[in-house]
C-alpha cells in the first residue's frame, strides 16, 4: 500500500500556501529594479514598453487560471500544481537566456502561465479544507506572509543585479520554485479524493463556468476583485518609473516599494482577526469607501501640484491606500469562493481568470498613461474604488455564520 503523505501543521500549511502563491509575486517584484537594465540590454526602444515585461506575466496568469481549475478537479490538486511549477521553471529559463524583447516576453508569458497553477490551485486546496470566515482567516494569514515577498523581493533583485546581472534574478526564480515544489511534494497530501473528482470534459468545464457566472455572489465579488486588482496592476506596471523617474529615489526604490508592501501585509494580518468578529463584507465595504474617499481628496491635492505632489505626501497616501488593499484581497476572494465549494477547482479558475481579465486591460492602460506624474494612478484608485464599492453593495449581504476557530498548532 502506498504510504500516505503526513499532514502539515496549521502553521506549516499556511507558510507553504504562502510560498505557492508567492511564485507570481516574486516574478513581478524582483524584476522591477532591473527593468531599465533589461530594457537597455534587449534594446527596448520606448521606456513604457518595459512595462510589458510585467504585463505579459499577468496575461499568462489570466489564461493559465482557466486551465488549472478543471485539471485539478479532474486529476487532483497535486498533479495540476506539478504542471504549473514545471511551466514556471521553463519560462524562467527562457527569460534568463533571452537575446531580445520578443523572447523575453514569451518567457514571461510562459512563466505567468505556470505561476497560475500554484496560485489558483492553492485557493481550491484551501477551499477543500476551510469555508466561510475561517477560509478568509486562512487567506489573510497567507496574504500577510505572502506580502513578505514583495517587501523584500525588490531589494533582493537589486542585490542580484549589482552582483551578477539581471540574469541572476531569473536563476533565483528557478531555485525558489524547485525548493517549494519539493516541499509541497513531500509534505502536502492530496485534498481532493477520487470520489469527488469530476471527469475532464468540455461539457463539465462549461457547466462549471456557467454555474460560477450565474451565481450572484461569486460573480459580484469576482468583478469587485477585478476592479480592485486592475488599479493595483497599474501601480505595479509603473512603480519603478514613479519612484525612480518622478521622485528620483534611485537605489532606495526597493525600500519604498517594500514599505507599501508591508502596509498590505499588516492589514492582512489584522484582517485575519477582524474578519472573525465583523465579517468579510462590512470590512470590504469600509476599506473600499476609505480607498475611494482618500483617493478623491489626494487627486485634488496632486492636481494642484501639477501631478507631482511632495514625496512625503505620496508615501502617506500609499500607506493608507495599500492598507485598504490588505483588507480587500483575502475577503473578496473568500466571498467569491464561498458558494463554490462543490466545484472549487473550476470555481477558483473562473474567479481568478475573470478577475485578471477584467484587471489586465485597465491596469495596462493606467500604467501606459504614466506621463511623469501620478494623476492617472490616483484617479484610477478613486474611480475603480468607487466602482468596486458599488458592486460589493449591490451583490448582497454576506451570510452570517460562526465558524469554530481551531487552535494554532
């Protein structure tokens, strides 16, 4: 009889899921300090075209999320994650060896296609084990640890760039993915028994997609998540230019970027506790209202300064708005997944891919509107925050429930 994989402790499980979802974040944030260097090395003609190195990874993730959900529902969570990590490593290798921008973008697309596997299937895996506010609590813990990656990744990328060149950053991606994959293989048992698996067929996939999209709760919170994620994507695409070109932070870019990431992490950590008392929807509505109001006020202030307000004010604004983001990501994801437990794989795929498809064109547009100032970014925060708030309020009230909180192992 095949030996059974031992169950990790709650803390080990949260840490492992955090690393699984961090594959994409690492691939985004560690590259940022090297974008101008890569652009020069690959002879990129327009500065804003460097943003495509970020955007193409998101495009790969958007497509990939549609694939892994059905695969994980049919063959199990673990095989789908194996495929994802394999593509991620292959894409990283192609990017590492790329002689021009076209090959680099293909590698980044493949890297995103692979990163979608551990990212989306880990959500389904968590949904297999938890539901409701307890799932939101786990997702918040995952997010708070996961945020450590974007907090330190730019500094790590800066160091590797200085010591060994931009190619070393992609070598880091390969090494981290390999270590995480081995850990996952050895320590995480399969969470979807064969009796609950759905045969892979176009009919079953389409049925799951239709069911997810026809569910008012799942669709509403997915759209809200896409609107919120779009402006965050616009920030990620233009962050290096804002910090280095607009505000001239130079090598301190990694520090300031990390401060914003830590603000998200702190909010996610607090949310893991607040959500058990106040609920997902009230916290999400409050965060969206605060995000919208602060952004409207700051847009007026930034406009009075010709789009380039003092750096101290931008940092203060960023700390507030990214704290709001930290209260949103875990809650919106958990609320969208709440009614989809019986089709968690396909449900997670539709939620993840639809929110990314919504975010991608809007986020790319916000990033490419960068003109040396921050009005496009702040205006996007205000408009999309208001739209997200309207969707959350229209979607309906969260089902009130009390879920026992297990003691941390």
